[in-house]
C-alpha cells in the first residue's frame, strides 16, 4: 500500500474528509481556520470558503449546499451561499465537532465538553429537530455505520475506545452503547472514522501517525503508517470509493514534521460505503 500526498496544503488542523459524489470532489475542513475546502482529484485543484468561526465538518445536503458543524451549533448553507442556523447550542465552552449522516439522511453531530459542562451526541432530523442520544461526552469524534446500518460506531476520543450502538435505521434511534474495542496499545488516540463495504472500521490515530482497520468484532486487522503524527480523520473517495483519504494537522509542531497538515491518499486499499447527503 502506497501513501501519497494528495494535497500539500500544510493545514493547521484538517478534518472530516467527505466525498461529494454529486461533483466528484472531496470536502474537508481546516477546523480552527474556519476553512471549508473542496479538493478536485481530477486536476488537483482546491478551493476554500472561509466561515466566521471554527468548523469541524462540512457535509453535502440533498438539495445543494452544505451542513456545517460549527463551534456554536449546526448551520446549513444553500447553493447560493446563504446560511441559516438549524440549532445553536454553544454554552459554557461546549463546541461542535465531528459529524456524519445515516442512510436516511439524518445528521449526527457530537460536541466537545467545556470547562464546566459535559458534551453530548445528537441526531438532527431533516426538519432541524435535535434529539440527544448520549450525554457526558468529553471529546466527540468519529461517527460511522455498518454496511447494513444495524450498528453505529462512535468515538469519544478521551475514553480511548471505539464504541458501538445498536441502530434502527427506520427511527434513527441508537441504543445499547457498549465497547467494541479499547485503543490502548498505542500512543495514538482514536479520532475520525469511516467504514468499508466488508464492514471494516477505519480509524485515524491522533498522535499515532497511523490509520487502523478493525474488524466488526473489534479485532485489529491492519495498520497504515503516515508521515504525520497528528492524523485526524479518514474517508473513502474517488469514482469507485476505493481511495482512502486521510487528513492531518500541524498544530504545535512547527517545522518538526514537513508533511504535517497535508491531505494524504492511500489508493485501492478497500472500498468505502456510498455516502448519503443530509436531507435537511
């Protein structure tokens, strides 16, 4: 497996690589810079729109535009660039973080705890209604589903675990949270995730300089090392969804790691699940 630099961008804190099949581009964000990027593998181009606060995820909407997980809540943009809030939930230092969309177009978003207030994991329906699914969250990150959508995998980074919920796609309810695997045999912390068509769970290891694949029963299957220690997230892209894109950060590293902050790609490593746009 070859690890290639898709985009030598040296982002401060790149996150949430998400394939947009509608136009064959990869969405990703430079979180603390407020940058929403679109990378075009066809010609290597990358365009950026800067928003007015940190952005942790940018996901396609079914009607055009994007769903944004921002510091202060969740907003949607229209094809014309207009923006409106779906939910504003900033309080006591809590801020929005990673997000994902289930097979029926519901948006799932987690938060980072503030100094005095714990975070939470929430589902946002197409009409903008928010439902709290889990509380007491410390640092919400990866959210992904099994190929049959009967399981939702979830990372609260500071627990050093990948957890799994039973998932009802018809109702959007997640229940029976339990540990799939503990990630304690490495200095890396579990961060962003995605799933392949065989049910493998891919997770980026922040401070671990690697992406791991776990089997559906929680066994470590393989590990891919990258030339950047702060690997943040991963997602499949390309016409056949066979290219694994990996984001990274250069925060606090200075010039110690020349490749830190770049967008990487591992071609042909597996095939990812087809994405679904947010229905709202």
